[in-house]
């Protein structure tokens, strides 16, 4: 048996396992004497299910630590690090697998926290930093100047950006603390939590169930309370599905709200970054920081600064922006799919959520999109070359320069990509992903999306918005309101997965926005489910307002029941990061990208307990 055969045999049971398997208050600042708190007693800060409002209250002394003191950012950061040490790699009673959500803890995290504490003392509070001391885990395809990003692939070890991704720059400017990197499906090709570096990310509610992906590590980590917020990237469901099955709020913003700069691409025509959190309020604040007009991403120029809200938090007003009076649709057909609103237990939960919104004053309608067709443009090979061009121009240092040196192209005057400069040539792309990377590498490296392709995507958006603007029934007849006027939908509801068929192409094709919010638990498998609230392009505020009102009325979010491992009291960041660098367990004297392939395979075989 070859080394690769041994590796595949080791990985296969995990892949098959996933394939076969297929409440705390939030949002508002707790007050003294609140639920579960004796009247007049001070509120004790609790890390589990903490919100940014809780953190800011604890920093101000409105909530106190167990010792009776105000919280510091350094203490908060250490608490999250300790929790990652204790829970991330622990085998869980549910499913008997570890969570493995976190890949890398930023070695400078405590230094960042100390700097934020200094700013807090200087400004006598958070000042203009509305995300002050919000520990954030970034998906592993977001570039940062102070830590590597590998897109979940051992082929990308040693890939270090010179500057932050634009959205990360915005997070830091708003006071967020970059705690580290979360695992992801390798190069974002899959949606089951398969990272070639983590081997398998698991759902913390039931580790025998998928955490979904490709932002699997972010979803599992936030559900496990390893950070306060996180980022995902979504080409087709990769923010939405992990948010749904991990009981989170996730925003896939309209294409052009958040810059693609510094996020390793799968498709520039469909990709967007976005926030994932445990509450709508925290997601709205993160989106405010991540959004920007950026000349490096021409899509953002389509949404000028003058048209953007000063803060998405302005929509967190239940009376002004909530459910009451809204015309909300339930998607009954999407192309040939007749169950896009969800099936089975998830369909029942979404139906109950729609009924809840009706009791809150929403006008509920059915919406049919029988003529919708999924569209795309461009190709990954060109988009990856474009990414590397900018990466290198901005001082990035990487052993890789293209998908494959055999078909690297010369777009934008790039220098030749030779031999092991190619990702495929390393031989270190995971066995489940390698065929897809190879197919991507065969496309024209010098051909971006054609105007005809982009126009076709815009036509699909025009079709969807035209139906929203003047609703028709299943037979194409106009739906009228009580005054006899055509119904204009504010938003509509669909399933973000896993039931109801493939629905993710709707947002990816049309470039329109959506927000996922929890609707309850599927007791048959023991994991949460969510619904997707879909809005017009650049109308994220409407979705945020509806989601916030519903969230506050229902409070479905609840943490998983997870168990720590013993012996983590004296753990260190360097030790944790070394354990995640799997190949280095065998060859610590060599940089990962310089390891002979035989040693590399041997290291993973030893990690998995298999023999060649």
C-alpha cells in the first residue's frame, strides 16, 4: 500500500461518517436582579453565551467577575484561550469526536488585549471603538499581517500576508481583538467540515453530525463559546449553513458590501465575507466594521459610501424596523425545487417561525420563483492568480504563487509560477479536495468573467426583485393587498440547509443579501436549525431588523453541552499551535513547506494511528 493509499484509508471513515449523518438570553445588556439573579445582587459576568454588551458592561464594572472586580480585556482574552485549550480537542460524549474548531491562536492576542486596556483607560471607556475587546476568530482564508492563513490546506503552510484583509482592517479599527484562525473545509470546496489540517471539524451539539461548511471551524467555535464573534466566507451557503446547524446568526451580505480583498477566493463572482455571531446585535456591529468601499474590489464601488448606513446597529429597533406590518414571503418554489422553505423537522421549525412572525403582525405570503437558474462567472484559476498578484504587491510572503505551475498564465503581468510554486505540485492537497483543485487549475488563467456571464447573473437578480416588487401566485396571477394594490415583499424566508434541497445558489447568483437566525432544535439529531431571511441587494438593514425582532421574541439560541479535557491548566499558546501543526509533530526542525513528502505523509499517518 502506498503512503497516499494509507492516508486515504485513514481519512475515509471520517468522510463516510459525515456523509452518513449527512436558552440563554441574548442581545440586551443584563441588569442587576435580572432572570436568575437575586434582586439587588450585582450581575456576575459569565463567559458562556456572553455578548459584546455583556463584555462592555463587565469592563465598566456594571457586571463583575467572581472576585468582585471589573473585567479587563486581557482577562477576557485569557478566559477564551483557556476555554479553547480545555474544549477544542477534547473527545465529546456526543459522537465521541473532538470539536476541532480552532486552528491557530494568535501569539499576540494578549499583547493586543493589553493595548486595548490602555486605550480603555485613556478614553475612560470604549470611546469610538464599538467592537472594543471583541475576541474574533477568522476563517483561515482571511489574511492577517500577524499570523499565517492556509485556507485549511497543508499545501499553503507558510503563507503569510504583509497586510490585513480589508475587512480585518475594519474589525481592528473598530476595536476587535483578532484571537486566531478557525478551521475550514480545504480551499472552501466542501460543506462538511473537512479540513486537511484539522482532518475533521465536528458539530459541538452532536459531534457525529456535520458542522457544515466551508466556514465549519467558525461555526463550531462560536457555538462552543471559543470567541465572541467570527468571520466566514460564502460562495454557496458557507456562512448560512454553518450558522444554521450551530445555532448562530450569520450574515451573507450582498456582493459589494464587504471587500473580497485578502480573502483567498473560490469565485470572485459569487464570494463574499461576512460575520457569524451568537446574536443579531453583534452581527450587525461586526458587519458595520467589515463593510467598506475598497478600490481593490470594484464590486464595492457599486455601493457608494453615500448610500451606506452609518451603522447597521441603527436597524436594531423593534418598533421601527421589526416584523409588524412587514410583507414577508415564504419561498415555495425555486426553479425545479418545490421545498426550498425546508423539509422534515427543519421545515416544521421554519413554519412555526413564520406563524410566530404572523402573530407579531407580519403579513405572510407565498412566493414562487419557477424561472430561477443558478449562474456563475469567471473561474477559480484566474481569481486565485489575481489574489496572488495583489498578495505579492502588498508584501505577502508565500511558498505558493498559483494553483498549478503547469497552467499559471500571465494575467496582469505576473511573473512565471514554476514547479513547487504551484499548489497542486506540492502533493499536499488533501485527497478529498485534490481532484477539484486540479479541475480548477485547468481553466483559462487569463480569462476573467465575461460580460455576458455577469449580465446573466444580473438578469436573475432582476427577475427575483421583480417578483418581490409585484407578487404573483403559483399561477402567475397578481397578489393584491387589502387596498387592491400589488403586494411588495420586504423579505422572504427559505431554508439555508440541510433540508429543502439546494437553495444557496439564490443569493450567490443574484448577489442579494440574507441573514440566518435560529428557529429551534431538530431533536431527531440534536442540533439547531435556522431560517434564512432574504432581502434585496444592499438592503441588509431590513433583514437585520426582522431578524432582531424575531430573535428577541423567541430566544432560541442555547449553548451545546460539551465536556473539557483534563490537564489543560498549564497549557500555552505555543503548545496549542504546535499541536495543530500536525506535520511538525514528526519534523519540528524543518519548516512545514520544506518537509519531504514522505515525512509529511508519515506524520499524518502517525497522527491518525495508521501504518503504510
